[in-house]
């Protein structure tokens, strides 16, 4: 369980890195679209498309934040469960060690 919890912590960090890369790429695309916007009605590659990209980037960010929260929650629970199992095992070992055998 401890390895699983640690893997989730690592996955959470990787998720952060992917999110940052997606943000940078999206912002670059938006700048590129806005750079080529011609006056008049918006067409493909216009500011309207750039705005939609930004909307999707915000949604992506919200989803990433939610995912990271879930990963942290699961990781915390796994760490806590590992600690509880370890404590229970130590208590059981101590209890067994305190039992004297009638056979010597």
C-alpha cells in the first residue's frame, strides 16, 4: 500500500507537469490565432477560436485540479491505512509474544 500511495504522489506531480505544458501550448496557440486575426467577421483561426481555446484551457485546469485532489485524497488514505495495519500488526505481535506456552 505504501508503494501505491507513493506512486500516486508521483502521478500527482506528473499531472502538474502535463498541465503546465498544456497551458503553455494553449497560450502559444491563442497568441498565434490572435496574431492572424483579420478585421471583420470571425472565421476559422480568428479571435473567436482563440477564446474557445482559452475556455477549454480553463476547463482542463479545473479537471486537473480535481484529479490532483482525488489523487492526494487516495494517497492520504493509503498512507493512513498502511499506518493502521502496521500498528495492528505490532500490537498482535506483542500480544502473541506475551502469551506463555503451557508446554514450556
